[in-house]
């Protein structure tokens, strides 16, 4: 009797569990049969190309102070030469002509260095004096974008030639050349008509006192100093 009751209780419990599990299994089966898919994965991120590399551009030029026409330059002028009137100099000589050419470099808004070669010549009758200065010097500049005043000076070798077939002194004629150390001072104005080109007005005093030997063998000094008034051009490289 007890055995029959136990079997009946086990059967009853098994039937209860089967009834409870049947709806869930049917639901899973029904969902599977209806083809319900799991939620879709998120869409892949859109591809974006990296930005193109920046085009190469030259670095900007270094800043330049106002009025600073920097860099190397070529300078040339031509003008009139007025000899000194010293008794031991060229007091008998008439005005002549001269020219200068130089290459230099502007090192700062206020200063430049330059080296150059010049020439000046004066004469009276058949007497003639010519001088070739080879100098190195500098300029002190008052900066300005258009009009620049400057003061200059330098030293160098002055190659002088004297021809005096007719000698007014007790000496007999002279035809001699000699070199000596001399110098110059200058004052001028550069008028910049473009960033690289300037017109130039320059006054310069040349100073040299070479020694010559007459045809009779007598040596004497001649002061070949004088003023220049020049017009020219300056070109920056």
C-alpha cells in the first residue's frame, strides 16, 4: 500500500514539473520557429581618410627693421674733384673728375663696411696728377625706409702719379709714381627708389701726401688731397 502511494506521489511530481517546463520550452521552440534573430551588431564606423599632409612652404623671411636695407651691396659713382689750394699741394691745378666703385655689406640698421677702388685726376697745362685710392672703410647710417643719411671714413693705399714737364719751382721736371698711406671721410645720402636700388649723392674728402722724385734726383712731398662731389647708384644683392 505504501509502495503504491510513493509511486503515485512521484508520478504526480513528475507530471507537475513537465507541465511547468512545457510552456517555456514551447516558447523557446516557438521563438526559434518564428526566426526571431538576436539584435544586430552595431554598424561599423565609417572610414575617414587621414588629412592630406601639409604642403611644404618656405619659412617666412626673418623680420627686418624699418628702413633696414640689409645685405651685401655694390656701390658706384662718378663726379667732380676739386684739388686743395695748399702751396705744397695742387694750388696751381684746375678741377678734374673722379669715380669710385665699392662692394660692401650692411651689418646692422646703423652700420656697414665696404672696400673699394677710386680714381681722380687733375691737370694744369701739360702738368698732370692722377691718384688711385684702394681703401677699406665703413659707414654710420641713420636708418630710414626712403632717405638714409650716412657718415663714412676709411684708410688705404694711394697710388699717385705726377707728370710735370714744366716745373715752376727751382726743381727740374718730374715724371714719377709712388704709393703712400692715405684716407678719406665722406658724407652722403641714399635715396631708395626700390627695396634694392638707391640713388646716391656723396661728398668725400681724399687725403694723401705721396713723395715724388724729380728728374734731377730731388725728392719732395705733394699733397694730393681734395674734395669730391659724386652722383651714383647703390644696388643690394
